[in-house]
C-alpha cells in the first residue's frame, strides 16, 4: 500500500481508535466493527491496512518498542557489563513506560502478544549472555538463565504497572531482582 497522506491519516485514525478503546478498558467493544464505527470508516478500509486486530496490536507493539529503544541512548549504546547494567537497563525502560500512557496501554493489555516487550528484553540479551559466560556459565546455561529472567521481568513489569507503583518503588523492586540475578539468593 502506498504511503500517501490519506493512508497515513487512516492508519493513524485506526490506531488511535484502537488505543482509545484499550485505554477505556472497553475490551468487550474491541472489535473491527466497533473500531470502524468510531473511526467512521468501513470494514474494508480497516482490512486494507491490517489483517485483523492481532495484526494491529503487533504492529503497535513493534512501533512502540522501536520508539522506546531509540529514545533511550543507553539501550542501544550500552557497553559496560557490570552488575548495575541490568538494573539501569530495566529502570530506563520502565521509566519511559511509566511516563507514556500509550506505551503502557500497548505493551500491557489483555490483547498484547508480548512481542514488543520481548523485543525490549532482547536488546539487552547479548550483553547479559556475554557477562554470564565471562563469569563461567556455559552458553547453554546462560541462555536458560536469560529466558527465565526475561519471562520474570515481563511478569513483574506487568504487575507493577497494574498496581500503579511509583517509579522509585519500581526501581527498588528491580534493584532487588538485579542483585539476585548478579549474586544469587544468598550472595
């Protein structure tokens, strides 16, 4: 599909209508039909731009993850492999998420594919794997540890945002988790 102003406007309108329904927590109304009614477009127009609602959600997650990754310089330029890296990395992501309502809505809603959040976690993956293999873990064990850590981080982030915690409370939780990852339960 060509990238004309009309196309961009229509896609923006569909995205904003979808976000409006998500933010109002009107999940039962989250249908292509309802989005088209509110956006004042026909269903064919919606399907011209998106295959279905999950495709729209995934597109928004990818777009949001890209914006977040590029808005925080340390996420793309981090080279130090110290214990503070994990804490700082997660703190920066969550600080951005806490300050941006649309980001929270897109990444943490009942229809989320978790693809966007996984992309955020993957940006730190190579640094974590390098650090853990340097400390003596095998590559395979490092991969398992990262999978465990990434899944846990996602679950904790969703819970913290659901509970509407302050940024300092979130930082404290992630510092505890980062210390556990770096030093173990008794270390």
